[in-house]
C-alpha cells in the first residue's frame, strides 16, 4: 500500500508540473494573441454636446444625458452599432433583419425612416426617448447624427512603432520578401522558408548544445561507476550521496548541466517574437500602428448595415484571419473612409494605401489557412485535421529526437512504475496540448509550428550524425570502476563510537540513516537493538555430532587427532 501511494504521489507531482508548464505556455500564447490585434471593446463619449442647431428636437442637456446612458449601458457597443445602422436606413432590431441581404444589395436602405429606427433601438435598450410633457417622441434625424458623432474615435495614423515592434517590423519585412520572391506570393511557402531561416540562425546554439551533450556523455562510465557503488540502496540518504558525488564529478570535469538550458532560454524569446509576426502581418509586415490595426479590425467586423465589411471573425488573435478573408473574397476596403465609427476614416484609408496588393495568398490546396479550425463553417470544419496533424508530428518528432540526443542516466529509485508512467503521460500530454493550442490560432500558425518541428528534428539528426555521441565498451566501464575504487580504498573509514558490541546486521537500504539521526533518535535505536538482542544457546553434544556428520563439525575433527597420535606411539613401542 505504501509503495502504491508513493507511485501515485510521484505520478501526480509530475503531471501537475507538466500542467503548470503548459499553462505558462498557454498564457504566453494568449498574451501574444492580444497584442496589436484587438478590436474596439468599449465606447466613450468623446466630446460634450453644447449648442445643437435648430434642426434638432432634443436640447443639449437631453442629448448629453442620452449619450451618458448609452455609455453606461452594458450593451453600449450594440446600441452604437444599431444607431449607425438606423442613421443609414436599416432597422437591426427588426425580427426579419438579415445583414447578409445588406451585404449583397438585396435589402434596400430607408434613410427617411432613420428616426423611427433609432427610436426602436433606444426602446429595445430601455432608454427613455419621449418628452415628459407631451409623452411624444421629439427626436429628429439631426439628433441621431449627433449621437453617432459623439462616439466617433480619432485614430493617430502617424503613431510610431515601439522599439521592439520596430525590430519585429524589420524581421517582418524579411518574412514578406521570403513570401513574395522565393515563395511566389504564397504565405505557406514563405512560412517554410521562414522556419528554415530560423533554424539556420539557431544552428550555432544547436552545435553548442550537442557539444554539451557529448561532454556529459563522456562522463557516463564514471557516473555509472558511482551509481553502481550504491546499487540496491534506494533510501533518501544514499540517493543524496549519489547526487553529491555526481555533482562533484561534473565540477571537476568542467561540465555544467545548466549549459544545456542556455540555447532554450535564448530561443524562447525568438519563438514568441516570430509568433507575433506570423499572427499579425498587418502590423509587422505592413507596419500599421496598433491604433490603426484596431480600427481596421472593428471596420471589418462591423455589420454591413453599419458600414462595415460584415466579416465574421472567429479569432481575436492578430490580423491574419481578416487579411485572408479580404484576399479570398476580394472585398474593397474603400468604405473605411466613410466608416461612421471613425472621425478620420479617410486618413486611415490613405495610411493603408496599397495594403490590398500586399496581402499574401493564404490558400493551401484550396483551403484558407488563415481561418481558425472550428465547427461554425464548412471551411473551418475541414481545417480540423490540423490539430490531429500537429499531434502526430510533435509525438513523432519527440520519439525521433530522443533517439539522437543524450539521455541522462536514471538511478535505481527512478526505475519504478511511477517514472515510466509519468514519462509516458508527458510524452502524450505535450503533443496533445500543442494540438489544443492549434484549435485557438489560425491554421497557418499551426502549419508553421509543424514545419518548424520537422525542420528542427532534421537539423538535430544531421548534427548528431556529424557530431556523434561517444560509445563505450564493457572494459571502459570496468576501468572507471577500478579508478573509483582506487580512490576510495585509501579513504579512512569512520566508525560509530556509540555502536553496540554485538550489533545486528542492518539492511543496506538504511546503512546511512544514522548520519541523519538526532541524538535522541540514535539513543532510542541503540536501546531497542540491545533490548531485542538474544544470546545464542550453547550447542549440545548431540548437535555437534549431527554437525560433524554433515561435514560442518570442525571441533570433532580436531578432537580425533590425539587418539590417532596415541595409537601411533603404541605401535612404535611394540616394535
């Protein structure tokens, strides 16, 4: 029962640590996705209404009060969207309203009913819009336009990119060159070249990591000799001694286990930065500032009735999805100039001049890889093969990589079902979590991860072939043990002065426990040993005779010698 509890505890510990690591990775991906790719999520009142003209039916105070109620409402974004549609002649509160009919031109606008539609919007939101005296609506078309105008946002199209964003923009321009020149305008081919270029840049780190593995592999005979010296002793005290001696060996030979972590620490920021570039080409390839990117995403996601593109965006990570949809559908973005959410829509359109021609081709075998796998549309449903492919590639790459990399030794305490079970779970869990992340990002990002995993595995195999790990014979291991024994046999042996005269034989598993005992525990252990000690009973002559019959009675043989001597002396006397 205790062993099962220990195994269960080890399994749970390793699983929890793995989940924490994956949670940290998921947090990184989430933070990456929110960077530079967020739509407007709130509305604000950008100015105070002072002197409306004579065409308005509400006073300045009434208009300000109405605007404040819209801002304070939980559905403020929806109210603004519906008010803009009402101003343009569409009633989004109608039961039979279909924005797709607006997009394809089958639903005509009715601007003459803008006031009626606006009143329907405010009534549905529970906002009072009637005169307190006459109990009749007094709103006019001018009032609707003022309410729409008070929520408009002014975008800083001349904002400069930050230092890190500027560096990523330069890298993004290189990525764009790979797409347009060797990739012939294909985002997918450009992604392959990008992954190859990254692995070439990281080649020195891979070589250094292989050298570090070779240095550790050369110490295997000596490390194994240390482990064999304590073989069969799995108690905590012994394992601590094993670890201490191995660390002393590493220090003496100039090997640092932490040196193998340096390439991983260096490559992690690069992986994060490259994720930004792939997920947000509008910012890091085209160079649009964050404010302009957010405004454009809001324009693309807004209904056609409100003057937007009416695109259904399934991912809020970056701009890759919206660009792929614009490229695939061929929609014009000229409507950005008159977009009612923006105070300077024409300036935004001018800042994005030529962007449509720079959007790459995201298709692979007729599939739009800019979409996120899901169940909402047919194109998304087909892309569900991407998480499955990601799992298979990561699982296979892991198995191949372990065959061509140095695997640290395990001590006897680690060679138990808990270790094997937890390793097996982690070998499945890591690819499974990678596949899960592929559900949350556009398919092109998952495809980039697949390409990078395959190319990284190939690079690792090539390095392992050019710089193979050393191999050892049985004689090498014996020589290491002889060297270790030669050092240990001159080492003075410490004896316990408090040990009893006739101690019982102790298990090797607990031979070093006394080094970690308190004085009270030592006295209690010695007292118990002396209390339980039993003197051996004296053997009877019959027992001695029985022992002599089986060849174990050495005393009987010695007693026979005087008899033989007396017989010989008697014979000589007779002669």
